[in-house]
C-alpha cells in the first residue's frame, strides 16, 4: 500500500510539472508571435494573449489550493434544516446550485444517496464531485446556508427564513493511513434502494447502510449500482467523516490553546441568500457580497470561493 501511495503521489507531481511546462511553451510561443511584428497575425496574437491571461488567472486561483486534500475529489452532502417544506425546497435549490457550478467547472457528479421531502425538495442528498481540486474549491462552502424569501408554500405568501447544512469531505484514498476502520466496529445492513415505483423499484437488495458503532455515524449509499460498489462508496464516505472528526478535534485543541475557540452551532450561518425584500447574497465570514442572486443560484460561485480562499489558505 505504501508503494501505491508513492506511485500516486509521483503521478500527481508529474502531471503538475507537465502542466507548467506546457504553460511555459505557450508563453514562449506567444512571445515568438509578438516578435514577428506582422499585422496579419494581430488577431492570433490577441487570442493567444487572452488565453495566457485566462490560464494565469486559473493558476493563481489554484495556487491558493495548497491544503493536504485540496487536489482531491470531494463528497458534498446537503441536509435540510428546521422549517419543513421551505427548508427542504431550499436544500434542493442548493443541490441545483452546486450541480450547475460543477458542470461549469468540468467536474463529474454522481448522486450517491438521496432522501426526498414529503411535499417538495429533499431532506438530504450525498453527491460525489469528481475532478482535480474539487475539494479545494468546495471546502469554502462548508457550513449553514440561510435563505430569506417569500414562501411559495405559504398561502398568505409571507416571508420565511430557511436553513440548510452543507458538508464537504475529501474522497480520501481507501488506504489512507490516518483512518483505520476495525471491521468489528461497523454494522452493515443491506436493503432495497428506494425508487419512484413501477419499473424503477430495485428488485435486488443493493443499497448499503453502514453504522460505525464507536461514533454512531450512519452512512447509506443506494445508487443504482452493485452491492459491492455501494459498499465501497459507503466505506469511503465513512472514512472521510472519521477523518473530518480527527481534523476537527485537532483544530479544537489548537484553538483552545490559542484562547480563540468558539463552538460551531447550527444557527451560525456562513452565507445568507436574501431574495426579499431586496436581492443580495452575502458571505458572513468575508463580508463579500453580490446582488445578482439568480446568477449565484445558477452556480456562479467562484468569486465567493476565491474571497474565502484568499483569507483561508489550505493547511498541509
């Protein structure tokens, strides 16, 4: 396993070096083009300059993603808070927002587990976001998200406040040495995946529920895959949650020693999305805000992520 880890790390470093060498060649070609001083090449030079500037912006952004797991894929979990149908609808809106963002970024997504709301929206959903730096980008989104709007589910059309919790976990490798799972400490249940009825109902028991007895963590995975694949993903999510607990314990110890520890509560939202009586999205950690709420709900989140990452670089 140690050899596999070294091999994967070497492959990552090779990819990084190859990327920078390719960028160096692009800069050299752009300079050579500019030295020709040929007016007929102006359009090509402008296009090449714009391409270089875009890549500089991208590389400047990813340079902030230097944490231990920042270049890893991510597990995104969304949970509706108190507030009934409004909060469940808000959770579904957040799911759509991140799926749109991932699509724009070129990340692949896969729903691993989903529990729909009774009337609308969803109670919870777990999504695998696959791609380099997915965790690094998304770690800025972890926390409680608050929505203020005129409720479409209120007959009087009154203003409601809804909450949803977003969890972001790295898809840690199965052989990560920091997390060990004793097989005797987990309980595995197999059941049929829930479906929409008719032909969509799973006739085989492929869904997996894993309970980690020492911590009480419960993980389910009921994607329409084989039982073994669902079990593998459930174990991966469990490992990620256990790793998050270890990290939180370490951070808490350091914060207590520094005299700056404050307990994270459900109500301490990281971002507010106000649709009424005015249009505004504001991040409470950085005070960064934007007025184009529809664009943000359609996945335009990079400015918020960059604002957060500038003040919260990754830790090795």
